[in-house]
């Protein structure tokens, strides 16, 4: 690991000040960044640890949905009563991430900022049409994930919360890679009065919406309708875990399981 300066501010303003004027990065749960730094795949002059900023950990419910602070851990999201009541699919998604250590350290803000192509939260953010709040602006889910480990965040921009609207029916299902527990394919399906959205992770360089399945489910919200969709292989990942054809086929299969789970609630 390369040498770096470490700071642990107790407020957002102090965090912003600590991150200015240097090659600095915000540190959330550290489940990805620290590992990359240990392997010398990433380097920064300064890490600004957000773990002591209490208001970034808050989870609040209102008439429109639930807003989850960026530093809320996966474990706290999974166990929160408001998340379970308003967006149970997100609670279940969080409860299925990694192992207990990862769930007790990793955070929603760190996960979506890292934008791992096989992470679970991005699929949920897209499917729920969530809003990402930062210290500068709000970013729509469809505009947030733009490439491999790349988001719409600007240098020094801090995620403060993610707002999930209430849904009529929703579920997230993943077919996990057994060693890493990341999603080989993960699909979140959400039905609202405004239509159906389907977020997919693990299949491309970043999470995306399966519009072909969305159109089918808008006409007929059944597991059979989702499974019948033949997804194109364009830009689909291929590696030792599965070919592009396999992954494309699995998107429809996992989507059908998510629809079945949503209907069973």
C-alpha cells in the first residue's frame, strides 16, 4: 500500500474542507477502496473517512418513500423497519450483499459511488428510479451509472443520501458468483402506477435497464412474460463464469424469478 494522509472529520463541511486542495478520496466502508489500495491498484494522497459523520447514517421515511443516508451500512438498511415496510426489496437486497463483515462495514453510498459492474445496489437504484442526493445537486438514477466503475459524480462531489420512492410491487433476485458473492446476474423488478422498471447488474460494464423486459411486463406482469423475452447479447460480458449468450439468457430467467417474488408479497 502506498503512503497516504488519513483524516476523520465529524461534519460534512469539515469533510469537504479536508478533501480540498489535495489528491483526496472519500472513504465510506472501505470494502473496495482499501482492498484496491492494498494491491496498489489505487492511490490517493489523502483519505477522508466519513464514518464519524452521524447525519450521513440516518434513514428517514415520508409520504413519498424512504431516504437512506449515504453512510448507512448494508446491515442497517436490511434491518431498518421503515425500509422493510416501504421498500422491502431494498432491505432484502442489502441483506444479501457479501458476508456479515461486508454488510456491517459496507455502505450504500460507497457501493454506488464505486459502481462495481456486479454490485447489487445499482440494479435497485435503477429499478426504483431512485434519486441520488449529493452536497451539490440531485442526480436521477438513469443519469448516474455511465461506465465501468464510472458515475456522474464530479471530483470532490459527496453523496449524502439515496431516496427510494414507494412501489406497488418489487423484488430483487440474484444468481451469485459463489466465491465472491457478487451477482453473476442480478435483476430488480419494480412496478409502480407509472409503469415497470427493470434494473440489471453483472451483465455489462455497468448496471442498466432491461427495456425489452420492461415493455413485456407493462403488458403482462407475469413471470412467464419476463422469461419469454430474448435479451440481445450486445455489450454483454463474457468471461470464465459465463458466455455473453449465457448471461443474456439468464437475465430473462432471473427477471422472471424477481417478478414471481414480487407477486408473492
